[in-house]
C-alpha cells in the first residue's frame, strides 16, 4: 500500500461506512484503529445495532475518510471497500488502548478487512488518485 495512503489514514480517526441488504441500508460514523498487516480498520459498536444486523447478513462494507475543506487544491479522501468480521482479542485490546474512554461502554469490537482503497489527493495534482487492491 502506498505510504501516502497510510499516512492519510493515520492522520484521521473517524470513518463513515454503509451496510445493506435487499430491504435496508444504514450508515454510521465511528472512531477507528488502522492496522497494516493485513490492512483493516477496527471499530467499536454495540452488537444490537442495525448495522451489525445488516453486516451479519451481508458482510460487504463501503466507506470513506475525508478531509473537510473548501480549498480545491487541498481535497483529500479515501473510499474503501471491505468485509466485516469480529475483531480478535489482540485487535480489541489495541483499539481499547488507543480509545480507553470506550472501556466503560463495554463495546463489541469489529473489523473491516480492506480489499480496495481509492485515495484522491489534490495536493498531488487535481483529481490525482492512488489505489490499493488486495489480491
């Protein structure tokens, strides 16, 4: 994965993503922990939510992380696709170490295994895009 992509992901902490099945669609925004190998996001959520219900039936997830700016030359953001699953205990501990204030909520920890990222970075030139595809 290009270092510019990982640097951008590391500089942010909130992602938005969407879940769906044939009848419903739902999106969320949440704090994330990014892990490199394999590339994935770790997020926290209550297990009794609509997005977890949808993900249990269709694990495909799509989302974004972006820099909010009105300056055309500074626009940056990623679009990603991945598969939803349960975080391992090691991944859960890493998330809770980064976000210790989540501990009292006793959240369930999940992961999004990334298979595609498109990074738009206008600081490299208008409309410049870098891509990552998991084989």
